[in-house]
């Protein structure tokens, strides 16, 4: 019995492959569409894509075009070809604004771009683009059932930009470019006021100001020591029990000592 079942499966698969190969060469677009739909429904998305690519130029404006381009977009998405999925979904939304699938397509189009976002340490051009696409979706469909997913994706993407900005600022501190570090940390704190890295940013801003001050030429030292003192106060104001308190207090003691030299 098992041998018979196995044999039937092989026959079905062979016929399916045979029909698919014929469809690739068939000039009958209706027959090609039927096989493409079967491939799509069977989860054979790569095969479906080859047929959809052949059908797309001739199906625009036809009654079944909406279904074809929806399946075409989904096939790219299911096979993780996110650049192409994003493009096809956007084209679908533009071409079929009254479709019952338009909201889903708009979300998946924007979400496809979020899938292209790399790890935070790499260039974030695709992350910024994805945020623009998702924000456009949120603005256009404020009551969408996909809104929680869109907001969650936005949070993840913003987190990458936040982490990137923090690590860039900290990097200046690490290489002892303290002037650039101060500017970068000021920008970071302004751009991400609710960041979980705020305590760290305030400390490394203080450390940058401190290092710049104690290594200054005498003519600039007093001004820079006062800047460092303000940075220390901002850290303590943010969290009086900061994990950096011991180190920060020791640094501040030297700042106070050095400032006394300028009052005599």
C-alpha cells in the first residue's frame, strides 16, 4: 500500500513539473495563468514567479490582473526578495487603490523595506527609507489592523538608529577626539531624549569634557573645566546614584582642585 501511495505522489509531482515546463513555453496566457496560480497555491513561489514575470506585461488591464499582481507581490515576499516585493506591493497599491487587499499590500510593501535594514553598525540608508515607508503607511491607514505591527517595526528601526548614533559618539571618545565627542553626544541626547543610553551618554560626554579640560593649554583650561563641571552636574542631576558615580566624583574632585588655581 505504501509503495502505491509513493508511486502516486511521484506521478503527481511528475505531471505537475511537466505542466509547469509546458506552461513556460505556452503562448496561451490563460493556461499559463492557471498553472501559475496552482504553483502559488502549492507554495512553489519561485516557479510561480517565473510564470508571473511572463504574464505581467500582457495582463495589465485585464479582469484577473489584480489577482495576478497580488500573487506576484506575495511570491516575492514569501521568497524574501524584499526589494522586489516592496516595489511590486507599491505598484499594486497604486494600480488597485480600491482593492480589498490594498491595506495589506500597503503594509507589506512598507514592511518589506524594513526587512532590508541591516545591523546597526552598518550603513543605515535602508533603515531610514524603511521608516519613511512605514510612517507613510501609518499616516494613510491610522486605523489599520496592521498598525501594531507597523509601530513595532518602527520601534525596532529607530532603535538601530539610536544605537548607531550612540556608538558613533562613543567612538569619538574612544579615539580621544573629545571635541567631536562632545558635539556628537549633544546631538545624540537632543535627538533621542528618552534613550536608554542617556546615563551612559551623559557620562561619556562628561569624560570627554574632562579629558579635554585637563589636557588643555592654560589659556583654555578654565573655560573647559567649567564645561566639564556642568557636564558632571548634568549626570548627577539625571541619576544621583549613577553607576559611574565613584569615577565621576573622583574626576570632579580634580576639576574643583584645578579651578581653584584660577581664583587665586
